[in-house]
């Protein structure tokens, strides 16, 4: 379901968040930016602390 459609149907931000399994702040961000989706920077992976021990494990 689209957040905008649910909001136009009269559902509250809290109910939309619960239905979709996202936070209320996420719903607010999508409702504020009707014409575009929010852009988040890509997360960079980092090495695990266990990497040196994988051969042993």
C-alpha cells in the first residue's frame, strides 16, 4: 500500500506506520515529500571484529 493513498483514505499517521511496519517519522517524511522519495546516503560496510578468526571458527 502507498502511504499517500492510506492518508487520503483518512488513516492516521500512527495507523499507517503500524500497518506498514515503519516508524511514524518515516511516514511523516514520505507525506512531506509528495513529489519525491527521501534520499538517504548509502551505508558503507565495515569489517567484522571476527574476521581475523573465521579460519579458526
